[in-house]
C-alpha cells in the first residue's frame, strides 16, 4: 500500500483486505511503529531498533540472521534491517542502534503511533509505557517477552481506546418469517434459521412489507431462542404482511487501559488453557521474580530455561502480539486487556529427569533450544524425517520453525520432504515470507526449500512439485511413508486434508494439522493409537445454493455472484471443452453432416454445430454476441419469468408468490451510456475473443455501433433444431468455413487474481446487473472476487500463530510424549480468544466382549494365487474369532449373502474378484460381522488388509503399491 496515494495494491494485499478492510489498511499505511529488540520475538513483528551484536545463538531464534553476520560481528539491526525491508517495497523501514535505557530522553517516541519493546527490562518497559500513556493522544504500547518456555504480552492503548468493529464478523442478511404486533414484538427467522444474535445487540431492518415503519431503523434485541428475539414495542405499527430481512449493526466500543505500573498488582489476564486456570497468574508472579533477579544481578539465572529460547513459542506469541499492533493502529477488533501469558510446560515436563549436562551450552546455533529441551531431544529433532504437504502461507511459516529447531539435518540422516504443485503469485508475498518479488511464477516448493536452506544450511530438504492425491500414490506409497516419522499438512482445503489423514492413519504415522481463516486458527495433533484422526470428526457440509434459486429466484448478492461465476464456466470453459472433444472424436465436418442427414444419433452434435455456425471471425462479431447475451440474461429471462408468474400470482393458501425471499425481476433495457451495461458487453466480448482466438482493440470498442444495434448474425435459435443444425452445417461446408482452426476453441480457466485477463470484469458486471434486475444491493469488486474465487481471507499474524503452536506439538511427537502432553488449539485473534484443549482421545468400538478396535487398528490376512473368498472368510474367523457377514472393496460389494449369486462367489479366488493391478500387493477391505443376537444390525470392524501373496506380511520397506 502506498501511503501517499492511499491506493491499495490488491494484487499484493487482497487476502489481508478481506480481514481488515480498506479503512484499517489505510490507517496502517499512515502509521509509524517503533520496535526495540531483534531476538526471536521481535523479528516476528517488524524491525527498527537494537543495540546488540549477532551471536551464534541468534541463528537458532532469528531467521533473518546468517552465519556470515556472526563471523563479521555485525550488529543485529544491521543484519536484519535490509532483509526485512525487502519484504515489502511499500513499507519504509528505518534502523537505529542508539542506547535505550532509563536515562534516555523519550520525547523522540512522539512521532510514533505505537511502541513495542522486546528484550527490555521491566523497569524500562514501565517508564516507556508511562510516557506513552501520558501523551495526547496516547501512544499505544506493547511489551513482549519470552524466557525459555514462558512468554508474555502486555498492551496499553490509553484510557479511551475506541474500536469501530470489535469482532470483524461480516453482517449476514437473515430473512424474516414473522413479526408480532405486540409489546414486545417478536421476530421469528425464516425456515428455522438461527439468528446468531446476543441480547443487547442492535439490528437494522430492510424490505419489510406491512410493518414498513421498521425499514431503515435499528432496534436493540432481547434473545428469546436461537430462532426468535424481541425488539421492543411494535403494537403501534401497521401489521406485518410479509418479507424483509435484518442485519446486525456494528456498534463501536470504547476500551479503557491502565498503565503497566497499575496492572502489575492486579493484572487482567486472558486464560488460554482452562485445564490450568491458575497458570497465567502463576507465570505472572514467576516472571516478575525473574525481572527482579535481572535488576539485582544484571543477568538471567544460570539454572532453568530462562536463558533458553523456544522458537515456536516466539512465533506463536509474536503472531498474537502482531495482531495487537494492527488493532493499536487501526481500531479494528477488540484489543487484549491487558496481559497474555503462554507457556510450553508440557514440552519440558517429561525431561525433568535429564541430567544437568543435557542443557549445557555447546557454542552452536541450538544452545537456546538446548537450554529448554536438552541435547537428547535436540538430536531427536535433527533425526526427524518429515513430510510436509503444501508450501503456502502455513508451509512457509512451518519451514522457518523447522529450520530454527534443526529438524531434518543431513548429518543425522534426517530430512524434510515437501510437495506443492503451485507457482508463486504476487498475492502470496503478503504472508508467505520466504518468497520475494523476483520469485513470482517460480515453484513454491523448490523456492521455499532454497530459502529455508539459507536459514539453516544443515538441513536436508527434498522439494517435490506433485499434488498429493490418489493419482500420485505410486510416488507417495507405503514404502515412502514407512521411512517417515511425521506428516504435516499445510493445506487450504478439507478434501486434501482428509486424503492425507487417511494415508497417515493407514500407515500409522503421526499427523499435525493446522489452518486459518482470517483471524481464526486451529491446530490438531494426531498420534497413532492415542488420538482420533482428522476424519473422525466432520464439519456440517457447506450449504449449497438450490438450482432454482440461482436460475430464477436470487435473494442475496451471493446468489447473483455464483450465477455469474456459473455463466462464465458454461460459456467460456464447458462449451469450448465439449466442442474440442467432439471434433477430436469425429474425423471431419463432412462425415458428421452425412451421419446427421442419415438421422444417426450423435451426442452433442446439435450444440457443436450451433457453436460452429455462430463462430465469430472478427472482433465486431464478438461485440454482437456479447450484446445479444445482455438481452438474453437481463431482459428476456425476466420477461419470461414475469409471464409465467405475474406480480399478482398467489399460491394455493392465498399468499403472494412474490414475497420474501423471492424477489420479482425487472427487465433491463440496454443503455450504451450506462457504464455497467457497457462493462458487461466489453468484458463478455473480450472472453469470446479469447476462446475464439480473435484479437481485440480497446479503441474500437468506443465507436462500435454493434454495441448499440447488433447485427443478428443468424444467431436466432430455430425451433426445428435438427433441421436447422443440418442446414447450418451444409452452409458452413459450402462456404469453406470448416477449416482446422475453426474446429478448435480455447477454453478458459477462471483466474481471479489476474486483472488483465477480464475474467473478474465479466463476473463482476454480470453479478451487478443481475443484482439490479432483482433489486439486490450490489457488492463491490473486492467482495465479488472473494465469493466468486472462493478466497479464504488470510493474514500473516494468524499464520505465524498456528505454525508456532503446531510446531510445539511437533517437539512432543518427536519425543514420543504421552497423551496428556498434547494440546489442540482454537483461537480468534480478533476477539481475542485462545483456547487450548486436550487432544481428542482415540475411541474404541466394541464388537464382542473381548474384541474391540479403533481407527488405528487393522487386521491382516495373507493369501496366495488360489486363495478363495471362502478361504478369506475362514481365515478371518480363525484368526480373529468372529464370523464375517459382508465383504466390500471400496464401493464394490464382494460378498453380501442376501444378494443373488453372491454365495457362488465363495469358490472364486480373491484375485479374480478384486482384479488388482499387476504391482498391487494388498487391498484394504471393509468387513462386517454377525450381531450377538438376532434382529440386531451387523457390526462394523476394522479394515482387513488382504495381501495377495504369503510374503505380504514382509517388512514395510519391501512393500510397494
């Protein structure tokens, strides 16, 4: 973002804009921040001030410092400053190394809106905070510290800090079923939808019929149930008739902060782990004692972890503190009041029996880590073999943590293998800090690997460009998984997560999952035989928009955006693809004509011939096609719908057909002077030109009369489709128009982030016109792009936090810790709330009194070439003491006794029934078992892995898929 011009570079900031909004982004652009401290925590925020020299231990906590900086005795700020500055050309980064202590004149801070201190004595923090608090307006102050396994954040934003939007949640339109005429009046939501309101909040009414005095007014609510609420006296209003919806009104809120001095004795703390609610105050007292020790002795204690550094903890707290910085600058989201403490005590508890020698410094980059977890655990991390799926925002943050932890070192036979098929886009640079502008259009995985090796050259990294999915199981097979210790997902979609989870469970490998959406984040640790897996729980499926709603009855802007996106796919992707496939399977237009004349059935022939006959040959024709589309979409469709359902149409119960959420359409007459009409025609014409490989000229659009009065180009649709198609093809052949070039089209793949391709121009114009047609409030381009492109809002603060939190769990997995040590986390940095919980314990399913299984169990049966289905059933009975009643492979039922002919299958070999690929060694079968008593349903069992040969139970290293 350029502060002087106040223009936001959407190609760089689009994902962050969805989180913060333009107003907050512009406030940030005009802000100045002073940050002191260049250790692990400070570099997670921004870099400005530091006085210390680079040391070897800094290599283990600051990912911007290199070995060369240590050897050349550079100051930390000198080493870090240029590397931070190159992250974003729009941000001006200064550096300074003057002494900052109790004798420093603090008046220089008046030029800053926010001051952040890290690695500062408590006495200095108190002095700086007192100065900031006393200014008018107050300078926002944030203090951050990490000591080994404990970290704290303190915020003071002044006595009157106004927040414009405490939650950041997007207001949703909720349709109304009824409003009573009463005191108080009660609002009921349509179709049993929950309103999600809280008592005391205010809502705004729109498009209410009958009780229309409510429209445009705000009412405070009292919640009665999840589906209804009271809005005060409505008895003096007109009776409610139908329709209408309401929106939550965002109410600004003022927060009051005390100085650090006042807060030391009675601190307001955020509690992240309710299983140990006393922990924040205990850590508060312990860290104050540590502060006193430093004041008295001018050093940290020699024992314990205080001199250590745990990089993932710094990353997690740095991400959270960075979010507080954004709040301080923008007034967006509820601020932290006022202390946040986070500890990693579960990491060190199992290490308490280790000897003191384990924690002694050895003069290398891992001394800070060693002081926390000991030499033996460091070696376990060095030996770790990790497979990371995805190298995007979370992947980049994970790699920084892995590098600082020394995971996968070459000299210890460790390795980090990662795979991502994507290329780097400009929008990635905003939060994927291993990438730079000169990396755009290079592969994410190999580029991230090179950047990670700059942080820690001792690592062994294997970068792949594959999508991890069923199609690549020949690469990521059982042999591949057998060599791993751990799988990490850094993915942005549920389907891919579920697949990787299933492969991890099948191969008995631990999995670490994390994800973000805007300011929200989650982490989940999955450990064989201890926890449930990702697939053990399912979120409710995403609600799909009904087809009839999209086609004829849009009610909200999301409906019109999805409709426009569907039109793009149909006209510019699907139809051109069908066209190409048709001509790939038919040798010539002449042969197609002959078969059509003989009335032979040719699938898709009429549609293809229609496209061929209407194929434009010059730019003016593309304009004509787009102009006709305008009338079809926004005029004729509305007229047809109103002809079928006039405005006074009533249902059988006497109620109006056209009532909320149904909106009657209004036909739109094309107007060349209307910018939106013009935009649709131009953008549609550009896309037609692209699929038909026709050059276009922006200049000629301005004067082209075809926009105003299009030539029909024989584009009318004949009711006698078959005869018309034959005639059109005859005419095309006779005119010698069926050249090889005319039998090819260029289907488009929707790309939301390239503003030069015209894709979003079409979707935005089409959606806005349809919204006008149905009297729906039009969305701006940014919102349209997010919905049409299914963009997940993202911000670097949340990404840093989840990567840090999940990396703490990685240490525990590497150490083979017990179930009680693991934590899952959910947070929303906007509110803010952080909730740490125990991992979900693995559940056992009982088959018989003495037989149970979990998701991690599988039974094994080894066969041979002549092994029959009957042999398989007998083997299961003999080995596991239970009678199979059904055998299924994938979606194919191999044996269901009640199915006709299935008993005859008992004599068939497993080889013949399953028909495995030549190199397939085994299959996993789903087997059900007879219930204990008649009338009960069959019982599920664990997967039964059937090996086709007797050596199938050989060690995993000898197996392949």
